[in-house]
C-alpha cells in the first residue's frame, strides 16, 4: 500500500511540475510590425527551467538582449537595445509563439510617430504601442 501511495504521489508531482513545459531553447525568427513595415529578425533563446535569456539582432536597433519566463505555454519576455525596450507576452504552441508587444521606451523618434509608424504601428490601429508578434523556430 505504501508503494502505491508513493508512486501515485510521485506521478502527481510529475504531472504538475514545470519540467513538462515546452523547451523553447534555440534559434527563432520573430516578426512584428514596425517603422511602417513588417520587421523580422533572429533571436536565440536559452531556457534554464522557467527562466529565459534572449539575444537577437534587430535590423534597426542592432543588438538586443533580454530575459523572460516560460510558465506552461505562457511566455513573457523583455528585449532591450540601447534605445528601445519591448515587452512581449504570448503563448507557445510547438514551434511557434504568438502574442502582443508593448513598447516600453523608445529613442530616436521610434514609437512616437517621427521617422516611423505611430506608436500604435500599422497606421495607429492599436493603442499605445500594443501590437501582435509571431516567432517561429528555425
């Protein structure tokens, strides 16, 4: 009886453990709307448990680094360059992620309408820099 109880308890712990979360470590291509056009650029994500470390190269802002978390299929990431900070939230499904982007800060006119799309992107359709994004695993 003790063995059955022990095995049942261990099995229940395994099912509720975050170890079953998707492993999103690897190379990804992220796409979002910016500067009046669609932008795509590479990201490398390294997962250590729920914690993420992200590096990428944006076509305009160059080197971007960030951190994030993955809890189940929910992902939350913050990417920063020398002049821009972007918060990404979304869902992971197999080799694809989708979600919403929010520009936390920007420099050199980005996100404010000067030199690019208004802060809503896509002609100002979304409020305060919220936009959709997708990423696919390479």
